[in-house]
C-alpha cells in the first residue's frame, strides 16, 4: 500500500480505485500536495484559508520525493486575495 507523507500532517493513503478517488484520496503526489497545502492554509488562516495553486518544482528519479511550491491564502472582501508561497516536500512510501 502506498502512502504520501508531508510533515507535520497525517499521511495519506494513495487511492487504488475510482471509489477511493471519489472519497478524496489522492491518486498522485500532486493531488496529495494540494491536500497538504489546504491543511496548511486552514492552519495558518483559519476556515477561510485555502490553496490557490500547486506547482511541482523538483523530484527524485525514483519518484520517492517531490518538492512543491504552493500559494496559500484567503479571499479579500471586494475581490482579490492575500497569501504567501509555501514549499512542501511530499514523500512517497
């Protein structure tokens, strides 16, 4: 069974079929990074925080480590957003 880890968050199990994917389990490291980034956004900005985008920056050839840049933040009244870039390391085990 494959898991994705990103400290300090709980690890995520990789989806193995369509039903698990429907329940929100990630199918790849990028989806796992988005879930971890959303958790980080809610931790820093409260319920209104979320992840705007995730970009893969680098990875190992065997696919065991991926580094992502994520922009997390919250919407401002009247339009626009405020936030910051965060770097995430997602390990595949």
